[in-house]
């Protein structure tokens, strides 16, 4: 049985991307390659983050939700939200 909090990464709010762009924060682009089973400790930032999956699959925890992500998935994390 699948956890109720498991949701596809693309089912974020429809207007989340436009709200992200409207925040007018500086933009930094980073490229990561994580090994299988990699985990980052929960943390937050004072700026928004946008994650785009180029390849592979992963789970992204944002607040109390876990998103199943794969190639083409976008996850937007608002400022201050633990992930």
C-alpha cells in the first residue's frame, strides 16, 4: 500500500512556477549527480529552490510530503520550508 503522502513530482500547484519567478530572487544554477541511496539532512533556505530532474528517479521530501520524481519532474521549494 502506498503512503498517502506519496505524490508525483509534477503535481505541484499549477501556478507555482509563475509565483517562483515573480519572487525576483537572484538565480543560481547548480548541477548535481547523486549516488544511489544518497540522503541530505533536512534543512531550509531563505530563498526558493527549483529542482529539475534530468535523469533517473528520486524521492524529494518537502515539508511533510514526499514526492516521487523522475526525468522531467520539477519540485519548487518555497523559502523557509524544510526539505
